[in-house]
């Protein structure tokens, strides 16, 4: 692993860190060890958004943008009682839906996105959330990230969710140099066995929330440090 990131003994800030070519060359071997470490740390990792079906997960995922999963999980029990089918979200006045989801923030945009996606589900897919990437990403406002959440957690089809934690940690660990979510997703698909894609995403998100936090990664206490490129040059 390259050890060239320390500049004049100064700490390289996590934001400024970029894996070197040598880091990326060793990524496959390190990824296996990182996966084993994540499994040891987070054996019970699973989707934190409470849901009972694909539609509920789609709505919860839209609500989770710029909002904590805890907050979303406080709002959804009542919401899911009131809106059971895609059609229900379309029939209600936008203002009423906005009020129902207000506490998750950015509620105007979220209500608009929920109604647009539900209209497509209703009109193009007979009211059922589609179970494949192509159809899911054809829904208004649904990109690969959201589609992978739904595929992985509602349909048992593995998918890597490139959320903010997964992007940050993958770069720090030296698994990819990309910050573009789609390019990064394809890099990770090469490194992580397919059956692990969904689980790996949950584990990375948990690690990003608890240890490898954005402001100051806790490298000193991190079990993955030996296999992590930033961990090798971090002075913390
Ligand atoms: S050593 Fe651990 S905490 Fe530090 S950057 Fe790597 S994964 Fe994050």
C-alpha cells in the first residue's frame, strides 16, 4: 500500500485524500479483508428504514434524503397506515401529503417526487413497484441509488447503494478513486462478491456513522485500519 500521502509530516485531511495507483492495485486483496472486518463489526447489519413492502421502502427512501433514518421511521408508521397503495399517494392533494411528511425536511420536493413516482407505478406498472433496475430507474425521481436500495431490500436482488458514507469510505479505504456514484458503484461491483452487495452497503453505512465519521474518522479505534489507505497515513 502506498505511504506517500503525508506531506511534510502534516495530517492529510480526509476530504483531500485520494488513493494512488498503487493503492488501487492492491484494492482487490484489501477489499476481502475489509469485508471480513465489516462482517466482524456489523454481523446484524440491515436496512434501517422500517418497511413491509417495496412501496413503503420506496417512499421511506425518498423521505430519507437529507434526513435521519430515525426521523423517517417516526413519520412512516402513520403515513403507511394512511397511504396503502401507489394510487393513494396520487389521489391526495399535494398540500396534504406535504403536511404528512413535513418533519422529514424538504417536504415540498419529497411530496412532489413521491407523487410522481407513484403516478408512474400506477400508470405503467399496474400499481406494483417494479423489481428490476431498468423499470425502477424509469420511475420519476428514482436513480440507481434508490433502485439498489429497493432491489436489495425488497426483492433480494443484490445492489450496492452508493450513499454519502459509501462514497466517502470507499475512497478513504482506497477501493476507488471515483466520487461519481455510478462509477464508484461499478468499481465496487468488481471488488465485492455479488451476494454481498446489499449487506456490504449496510455495513459501510454503519461504519460511516459510528467510526469513520465525516468530520474526523476514528482511525485510532478502527479495526479496518491495517487494510485502509487513509488509515495508514492518518495521524489520529
Ligand atoms: S482506518 Fe477506519 S476510520 Fe480511518 S479512514 Fe479507514 S475506515 Fe475510516
